[in-house]
C-alpha cells in the first residue's frame, strides 16, 4: 500500500525498487551497505528515499556497469 502522505520528490521503498529494477530486498541491501540512505522522517516500517539520491545512485551504477 502506497503512503497517502508522501511528499513530492520522495519515493517509497517499493517505488525505489521499481525505479532501480531490483527487489525490495535489494533496496534493503543498498541501505545496509550505505549506498542509499532513508530520507529524514521515514521509519523502519515505512522507508522513504529522496528521488535525487535514487537517481544519483542509478547513474553511478550505470556508469560502473558500462566500464
């Protein structure tokens, strides 16, 4: 279920997984490894991510995969 209170410029964990074409478990691993940080105000049960951070990670990942 998507949050009805999500602010513009933020993604839920599910939206982040979809944007990065990975599983929800993959998003948790990225957080655990320090590649992504949950947005301030998110909770362990309802993680939000800053859209710009997700886009930056995706660009870095794509650059690393291209090399």
